[in-house]
């Protein structure tokens, strides 16, 4: 697979300098998000332990690709539930299976996809065609065309010092070497370079609960609006994917670690080094249901600094706080927050209170 760092099969992803190179090619907010996600993942892992298999991780990568008005899902076939996930997504779109070959150090797919409405999904389809090559052929892109489609992050949405801080100070400490490559570096390379010509939205993490597959999305942000009418923004691309997969039959839960500082450009490092601020962080969540976008109401537009290329304005949906449940706060033991997450997933969450968020606000 071609990448800006060379062919994937020649890259030593265990080399710290190479790792830094991959990280520095990203948008700063994305790297900060990876650090935040690791904190929430520790809560989710505690939930897995508490429920003794009732809630289970489904460790597969899955993304939704857009080209024109069409959608296609790419699902990693590496787990017993991969076929079930593909079958559900086939209710709304074509599904392309893929796998990662550790020996060849590349991603591979099948000669044919599962069309929308497919009822029978093979658990282990034959996958021996390089994934990037398959995507490029479908979009009639040559090598030069593929490279021109690689994401280019604008300098005005990058802070190199902050990205180095997040990488060396946090990511390399929060993950061991194997996990850093498997859970961070390979997924970022996959999503950035395996799908030239497609706009990609990923499904962050997938779990199984009560024989249902659930997508859990995690963000770190603060609300806006008046004290009696607090709202959170959800990127319209993410909102569209959430509604589509909800219509397909997946459940989609959106979680937010609420930043106690209601200002932009606040580094998430405080979550690990400032216990006073950390205790003011609350975790809330809401389920995005089919057709719920119309119920949530209005949309808005964010400044260009929030977009990937730093030029286009980013539209987002507004979700009122009343749609969210309170899961827990970080002044409590992680086991208690995990129990709150289980209650929320089970439909027994407590309403998120504006008074609580306002009382936790630092400034």
C-alpha cells in the first residue's frame, strides 16, 4: 500500500521516529481525541470485567466511505461477529470485507463486495486483492491520482508541539508497543490512505450487549448556549452515519467527556496531570436513533479551524442536553463510572442536569 511515508510493507511501525512521523501528519484535535479515547476505554474495559462477558468488545475496524451520493461500508473480517456486522450494514449499503496480513504488511479485500440487501454473508470470504488497489480501480485512479487524494492537513489546524506532547508524553505511555501499532498507527494509516477518493467516517468502537451490536463514539467537548438551553454539536458527517447505521439495525451511542473549561484549544493533558480539574469532568451519553436528527432540531456551522483541511466550514447538528443521560464523573472510582455506563446502556440512565454541568464548570 502506498503511503506518504513509503510503501507500508517497508515501514517499521515499531520505530519511535516513524511513529512520530505518522502522528505528526494528523490534525492536532484528532491526536488529542486518541488520548481522550484511551481514558474512556479504561472505563469500558472495567465494564467488560464487571459484566463477565455480558458486555463484550468486538475488536474490528469498520468505516463508512462516501463517493458522490453513495455509501459503502468496509468491515474488517477478523472476529466471529464480523459477518453479523456486515449483514446488518448490508441493510443500508454495500459492504466490502477486508483483512490485515501481518506477514505481507498490507490490507487485502475480496474480488467482489456484498451488495445492499445481501442476506448470506460468508464468515471468511477469500481476500487476496490489495485493498488500496481495489478502491483505486473502482474510482479509476492511477498511482498519481491516488497520491493526490491523500489527506492534506492544513498547518492552521496543527500544533506540532502539542502533537509531540500527546505522542511522547501520553500515547506511548498509555499503550504498550504492540497495542500502539495495532490500535493507533495501523488504523490511522488504514483510514488515511487505503481509501483514496473516498470521504471516510469511522465507527470508533463496537461492542456486543444483549445480543445486539453497538457502536460507541467518544468525544471531548463543552456545551454552548444559555444555562437553561445547553447544547452539544455533532459533526453532520458523523450524524449522517449514526442515523444510517441506526436504520440498518445497529445501535449508536454518542458519549461526551464534558470539558470543565468551556473554551476552545484546551489540551486534554489536564485529564492526567490536574486532579482538581479532572474531578470536574462528567461523562454523558445519548443514543442516536433512526430519524432522530429531525427530532433534535437545528443545525449550525462551525469555523473552518474545525475542519480537516482548515479551509472549509464544518456543519454540525445541535443536540440539546435533555437528550443526554448522566453516566458518571471522574471524581468517582472508575468502577462506579463503569456501573453507570452499564445502567445507561440498559436504558436506566439518569437525565443529564444543566445544574451539574454548570457547577462543574471551571470557566
